[in-house]
C-alpha cells in the first residue's frame, strides 16, 4: 500500500488531536469568547466544539474551515505554524513530506503552504484510504470551490447533485464546495490526490438557486 509521505524524508512531528484542540481553545480564549459564543460564530454545535477542544474528536475539513472563519485565524495556526503576511512577492515552499498532517476517517491529509497567511486557496495532498461511503458520517459541505487532481490510483467522487464521477490518475474535477460531496478510492491501493479549496475567509460568489438544477 503506497504511503502519502516519503519514508526517506525527514518528517515533521504530526500534531495530535489533543494539540489541535488546545490551539482551538487558546484561540477562543484569547478573544474572551465563551464556548457558547464561539460555537455560534463558527456555526459549529457547542458539543462538537467542546469535543474538538478536548481532543475527543478529529474535526473534518468542513469543521476546520468553520472554526478558522469564526475565530478569524489561519488554518496553519491550528497546526503550530505561524503564517507570514507579505504585501507582494508571495511564495511558500513545502518540501516533500514536510506539510502539516491531519487525519480524519478516510482521509490522510497533508496541508501545504501553511506558512503563508491569507491564501486565495488551501492546497492539500491527500491519501484517500476510504473505499466505501460507510467511512463517512455525512457529506462534506462548506463555502467555496474545490479542485481535485488524481495523482495515483482511481477515485470516485460522490455528490448530492450529480451521478458518481469516476476519476483515474491524471483526471481532474472542479466543483462547488457547497454541494455535498465525498471521495473514495476505487483502486485496490489507497488513492493519492492533490486537492485545493478556496480559502474560507475570501468573499464568495452569490449563491445560485440549486433547486433549478434538480
């Protein structure tokens, strides 16, 4: 089974769920927000936010986006990095295997370019270990748009609005993040993909009438 990270490359220490939870709590408390107030700002239930803060659950990307948007912080801060803001000449280099890692159910995620603040997009390299939809509790759904490129293996992207889309290595798909979605590996091995999403703090285009598309 292929691994997401090169075993011959020096790896950063993977932050534990407890570490991430402590950083979420610290970000909330630094703004003198109660758990109840923060949950309303983030659009995340109080119980979910409490579980994240106490290291009792690994948050999905959807929940991570809601937290960073609600608390007005950078996603990299939750993984121990200090993003830099630059007015011009922006660039961020991430060597192979040196991204910040986060695991949730069927996704082993490596966050890239976490040292750069206020990015227009959030790039990930993901190993999809889920082979059926049973690995997920619900659809992924959040503001923005996404781009998926299959590096190796094969993938099926399930969606609320479209028939399942099968992708092989070299195939790509651009889609609306607000439409519920989930990706599984359809190859014997885990699939590897490059996945990019627009940043949660960017202004989004007006919502369209999705009922007309059904």
